[in-house]
């Protein structure tokens, strides 16, 4: 499919009027590719047949859902193809880049279990992999562009640029650089340099025709060149811009496939023009669809946490979140939604990526996480849960082997009815402490009735007399009391659950009681009976 982004019919006239006294764009010399130099490092022949892709985050904040989604797709693609995945840190934003953000990126990727073959922490043949450590490389290529006439020094101040943009907006002209410094003479340039006037470097874009991109997701996409404008490739600070650094790095690191978010599609013609000007081979591009909230608006904090590690803290398993992110904007076919690590790698192709935006549905993510919890090994889940339980003060640091086996049994019992790891703490609190609350539904439906206290006391006596604390013996005692009182078993079972757990739902009552000390269960039944008689089991606050 061919997409064509057209300029307004009067674009040439608009551009001319905006430039003022600057020579007409068509009078500028035809741009040529920068001349090759014998010492210029070429791609290593050995990797030409190897698929290489990268994830190149900027360390200016946490790893958010969108970035994690892009990283995952690039990683799945290259693992499926048997190539190399490169982590590169793009810290050309020298003001906002921080070590804290860098650590957050590492931690987020590692939690999602995305590994890399080359990167700042593991090295590789094309390092360094942090852009601030590669400045000389960018300067060398910028100098080549200046020498060939494909780039030039711009001495315009920020105030001057702002003023001209406002004039353009007032005239209904799309604001872009007006080319004021594009054709300064060498004498003018040297005079300004001698005065010490600050300057940036701009890339001289093509003024006619179109730049055409072949995209593996979107097909052929065409951009009118007269809409691009001459853009900055080196800031007045001396730092290269994203546009320059990313192009140079992708080529010199042998990146064959650039897989990134749709928001970068508009940048691609600029990148391609730099590549062509330097005589660099173009990589293959694939721009992934946007991620929207359930209301089909741009994903934001109001749709749930956007920092990837927030989901870890909310109780998501990494394998579940990886699966969930993978099926946003991609399909394995046959409506299959649950895919483990090996299945994702085996089935992932860019052909399965949709052109339409994907939807980040937190409810679906929780459901999927619940499916993973059900299928997970209880011992594995216990290891994942331990830090959370200890953080809440619910489980000791020096637990015995017997105690650990008990915890595994608790986890195994609860996992069938949980969706998040945090549910083990909120819903399973009664396993670990006497400091749990009776929810209002339990109070209203079962613990505030006049006949319940006597039944709870009677049940406490029955269970206290159970000689062997087993599931069968517990069930026999409870059902036996119901028969003795000539009531349905539910009239004993439900108040018992409410008294022992504070809740109306949960795992099998007989099995959860078995995992609690006999004396604890008896004590809780008597306590609930006393509170009921005292009128303290009435619902409080809003209903749960």
C-alpha cells in the first residue's frame, strides 16, 4: 500500500515568502552524497547476512509501556530470526538524561526478561553503546556533511527563530526553518566565527521530489521533500541531535532492521536523507502501531500505570506481562492469546503486526495474569511472593523448612482464585495474621444474624474436639453440626468462612482451615460470635 503525504499546492510560494531575502530554494546547489574516505569504517562483511536490531531508549525517565512494547517486538523478531539484539542508550539529551533513568531502563527490561547480546553493560564489537561516549564519531560525520555541502552552520538565535515561526503561523504557513543561513558565503561564516557567535549545524534537505520509505508494517510511505525543512543535526552545545546520532549509530553498529513506534515514522525521511547523503546503506524499517487506552485515546496515566515496573509492584508476573504486551497489535493467528516464552519466539513475525492501533486493556492484562498464576508452579510463585510478604511484615526472614512447605501449600491453594500477586496479601492476609478485617458483605450476609453466634460457638466446640486436623475430619465436623442442627450445610459453612477469613469467597473452606492451626480457627469462631452478640458485626462504611 502506498501512502503519500502531500504538500499544499502553494507550498513553494509560501516557502519563498517566508525566506524573505534568502535566495530561492531551487537556486541552491544540488545536494550530493558526502565523499567516502579511505579510513572510514565500513560494515563488517561477516555480519552482513546476520539480522541485527536494537532498542535505543533515552534515559530521561522510566521505561514505560510504549517503550517496553517496542523493545519486546524488536527482541521477539530477532530471536525468531536467530540474529542479535543490541541495547543502545541515546543520551544526547544532556540536560534530562540521568543515571536513575538508566537504571530504571535496565531493571524494566530485565524484569520483562528481555536480554541483549550487545550493550553498555555487556560490551560488543561496535561499542561504545552509549551515545555520549561516541561524540567524536558524530562530529566526524557532521564534518563530512559540511564539507560536501549537505550541512551548514546556522547562527540564528532561539529568539530570532521563535519570532519567525510566529510570523509564519500568523500567515497560515507551517512553521519550519526559513533557510536564512543556508547560503552564507565563506567570508560571512568566518566573520561570524571570529566574533564567537554560537551556531548549530543544520542538514540541507532535498527541496523537490519525495522521499519514499519501504516499511515492513505500513508498506510504501512517501513524504514530500518540501515539507521537511532543514533540521538541526548538532546543537549549539556541541551535542548531536537524535536525528544525527541515531542514523550514524544504526549504520556503524550494523543494524539491519529498525523496529520502532509509529511516532518515529515522521522522522524517517529525515533519517533516510542523512543516510543517503553519507553514502550509508538504509536499514529495513518497521513502524509499530500506537497503543491506545480502552477508550481509544492515547495511552496515559488515567488508563492505569504507564511505568512498566508499576505493574510489577501491582502484582503482575513478568511472563504474563510479556505475553500481554506481545498480543497488543500482533496476532499469532487462530485467536490464540496465551503464549509462553518459547511459543512467542517461535510464532512471532512482523507479518502478524497490525497497522491499526492496539488497545491496552488493564482488565484483560489482569485476566491473563490470573491464567498464568493458575498454571504456575507453587514453589516458583512462593519465591516470587516472599519479598512482598516480608515487605508487609507477614512472613519471617528465617523461616524453617517446615514453615516454607506450609507457605507453598497456602500459595498452591490460593492461586486458583487470584489474578494478581498482591491478591495473596490482600485476600490471603488471614493466613498470616489475626489483624484482618471482616468485609461488609461478610458482616451483612452472615455475621450480623441473630442465630449465627450460637452456631459459631457450637462449631468451635466441634472443631476443638477433632482429634486429627485433616480436610476430611474438618468437613465431617462441619457437615455433622449442620445435620445436628437440621439446617443446610451452607448455613454453617458460610458463617464459618466469614468468621475465619473475614470474607465471603475464597478457596475451599475445608482445605484453608486445614492450613490454619486448630486453636486459631477455634479462637476466631468464638471471637466472631462474641462480636455478633455485642452488635459489632453490623456493616460499617460503604459496602465492599
